[in-house]
């Protein structure tokens, strides 16, 4: 059916569920694992939903005028989503990011018209938040959208992401696995699905090197987009049935397998989330169940990161493939 959009923001949401095949077999899964591919949102992440709703909510509350400057502390994807939405709304935006975020994120945010202020990586998100608050004091008519405590964050997932999962699985979903940064994604999805399916399990994924969600000590990690060095006020522990911890090495192994065996290019946190879902899918009690893993972003935004730095830019030796082709001729 022909469709012409007035703005690209109209394309946010309705991302597909894709069944894992080869990767699930390789990891010994006995449950079905479906990936909710949020990197197929217009600007490449689940945060497109959040960012657009943060701006619309602030506008509906009268917090945004034509001269307002938006400010937001972010590790990147919310910032990209906000830059995208702010450009569509012709609003000024300042993003405060840790200086460890990938070059792709900084460049894309600037391409979309945002200003970027970098803070020391060692200060993590708390450093970004402190800098954003200082900027708000300095800049008249400025607003911090506060993704870590704004109810507009989980509400968009309760209104859209959760219903999409219910619709596309026809209500047949047993377990949802999602990473927790702000907590908005898992909280919103759980609030929608649990009343409809009380047996549903909601599983949170955190960085093993910064397990604050389960009461551990904050630490440095590279699972960008999840695991800030504090527990977000949006997190409702009553909605979480289990917390799993993933290492960067776990995430990278899954990313490589999904890319090479399935053609699915997962981002860093998505790799961790899918790894966790595969661990759950191996449990005897979950045989035959359906697991949905929410994948926030894709690989492209992380190709310059140290985690994928061994992917070289040199010409490859193709002699082995030539030999195989010749032997099959």
C-alpha cells in the first residue's frame, strides 16, 4: 500500500520480531528465541521511541517554546534519537556524553545539528548529569528532558513496544529479556504484558563488571547503553523476575555469530541481551517456551569501538574460497 510520510518521525516503531536459527542451535537453545530488532527504527535504536516521546511530552506540558534549548546527558543512542527529533522540530539541542562513546555517535549527533559536550569517562553518567545541570543553570530557557526519571520514557514502551510484542506473538510470549540503563524499555513492556499474561517473566540484563542492579559495586565497562553507575529511579524491582549479568566477551561472541551465521548485525548491548536470552533458552524448564529479546541497536554505531577493533581494513585472502569453489565445479 503506497505511503508517503510528512516526517521521518512517523516511521518510529513497529520493528520486526526475527527468529534466531543457527545461533540458537549453536548455543544449545531448547526454547524459541525471537529478536525484537529496534535498530530498524529510523535512526537506528530503541531510543528513537524514547526521544520522540520525551520531546512531545515536554511540549504538551508547555516546557518547550520556539526558543528553548534542550539538554540531555546520554551515552549516545538517546542523544541520536533526540538530535533526530529535535532537527525535525527545529529545536536547539546540547548533548552531554562520556568521552568514551564511539566516534560514530558523536559525528552523527553533530551531523543532525546537535552540540556535543564531552565529560571524563571515569565520571560515567553521574558526570554527564552534573554537567547537564550546570549547563541548565547557565543557559536561560533550557530544559533537561531527564530520561532517567521522566515517566514519558517507560510510557512509550507501554504504549507501543509492549503492544507490538503482544500483537506479533498473538499473545504467545513467555519471557522478555531486555537490558537496563534507564529501565524504561523493560518497565514499559512489563507493565503492558504482565496484566495480560501473569506468568510472563521479565529478565533484566546488566554488565557483569558493574552489577549495580543486583546490589553490586559500580565499575567501568564497555556495554554502552546499559548499566549506568547507579540504579535509575524508573526501575521498579517488582516488575523484574531475574537479573542476569553479561561480560563484554559474551556479547562479542554472540555479535560475531549472529552477523556471520544469520546476517543480523547486533550492537554491543544487544549482544549482551541476546547472550542472556540464550542462557535462559538452554534451561530445561524453558523447553518449548518463547523468549523475546529486545535488541536496542545494531553494529554500525560500534565499529570504531575497541571491542570490534580487530576487524581490519585490509584486503582479504580469498584463496580458500577459490579452492572450495573450484573443487565444487
